C-alpha cells in the first residue's frame, strides 16, 4: 500500500498538479483514461518516441533538458507533418525516486509543453534499472493537408529550415566535458520547427524532420516519393561556431550523418525567394531528380557522402 501511495503522490506532485487544460480535455490525469474532444474538421497526427538514458541522452544531463528534449523530439514529428500540438502522454521508468531530479524534470517538461502549447493528459510511472521516457504526442492537422514524406516531384528544390550538424558537434563537446554554448544548446535543447511546419502546409510537396542526419532522412523522402536527389554540399548551412571549432569537413560530415538537429527537410516547387515572400526562411540545398539515391556535388576531400542514418539494430560485421 505504501508504494502505491508514493506512486500516486509522485504523479500528483510532479505531473498532475501542473497540468492545465483547455476545453478539449473533458478529463485529464487521474482516471483510467483521459477523455478528449478532438476537432471533427481535423485529422489527428499521433507519434511516439522513447528516450533512454545513455543512448538518447547523457545519463548525467540536467533533468530539465532531458525532459524538454524528450518532449521536443516528439513535437518535432508533429512539426514535420504540419500539425498543431494538442495533447501528450508520458510513460516514465525511473531507477529511483530522486526528488530534486524529478523537480527539474517536471519544470523542464512543463516549460517545453508551454512552448509547444501541448497538454499532458496522462501517462504511466514505473520503476526500472534504466531511466526511460516515452512520450506520445497527439496533434491536429487540416484534413488531407498533412505534409508527408511522399509527394516530392522531379524538379522540386530541396530545402532545410536551419543549420545542420550543430547538435552532433554539441554532443562531442559534451562528451569532452563542456557544458555551455550554442553548440551544446543545439544538442541539449533542440527547437521543434512548429511555425515553419505550419507555414509549409501550402507550399511543400514533402517534408521530414532531420533526427538522424540529412542523408538518412532525405533518403526516406526519396524512397517514399520514388525519386533521387542531387545535393550541393557547398549550400548546406553550417553554424559558424561549428566550422571554427571543428573545421568545415567535420562540420559537414556531422550535417550529413550526425543526428539530433530536428530541423525540417522539405521539397517545394517554389524558389527560395518565393518562399521568403511568404515569410518562410529556408536554405535551398539541392534538387529532386529521376532515379534513386543521392548524388553530392561540391564535396570537399574527407567528406563522407555515404548514407549512414541510424539503426538501433545495426550490428557491425566482426
Ligand atoms: P492505471 O493503473 O489505471 O493505469 P495509473 O496508476 O498508472 O493508472 O495512473 C493513474 C493516473 O495518473 C492515470 O490517469 C495516468 O494517466 C496518470 N499518470 C500516471 N503516470 C503519469 C505520468 N508520468 N505523467 C502523467 N500522468 C501520469
Ligand atoms: Mg498505468
């Protein structure tokens, strides 16, 4: 009985009492299910992601950023579909009940929830050896309008919404012991491109968020759209700090095959100038063509254009 009381106290103290609801939530945290009133004019966009300590984020990272990051990587999937964030659930497995840690986690979670305007409506709390956080997000998007990976057309321009490679550089610096700076923030506190995703609804033919490196994620668009790409590596936007700290080749390799940037990669018939007229700032990095695969032009010596992506079940040959 004691343990049950503790579990409910924990849920109430760190999660339930901070949750705020709009009219769409008929019943929030506290019952067997949450009840929501979805907008009948919209489709629901649903995505789930698990973050595991030591694999998706450093075990010793500030719990505030662990929480923000766990929520924002899921919210980024909503951004990539052009959806409006609405509700989310949180399944957390904790190795112990550390009040200071949970306080920071809760602060981070609700700060990111506020940024994205998304409401925590339920979850599950368990104990396990490994810290693991699973977040399911629900968003809404106008019927038939969602941005999909399929839809890129031969002749479309390929764009990204911001600099790439900074998060991988930030992780490298974190592992070297640095704890502050722009590159560190890019890794620890990625910003989901929600307003860009919404603006792209009318102008993009396909879209994906870049979680596993540009090449891997662009190749998902190509596979779904049955086409090929030519990328101009000289056009890929990189952060100045990244180039200064690590050199252009390393920065570019991280942009191509590093992870965790959470910028959007999309295709459109419109030119960069036409996008800008509509208030959409993006960088043209290539073109969609017939065939399969990705051809890179303007590669510097030492730049690796192999599509590596990320595969949890990859086992190197020994
Ligand atoms: P049940 O046994 O019916 O699954 P739980 O004891 O797991 O219920 O949870 C009680 C209530 O608290 C439920 O409404 C559940 O959604 C909510 N909840 C549990 N853990 C969390 C959490 N980490 N964040 C938000 N809500 C939670
Ligand atoms: Mg439960």
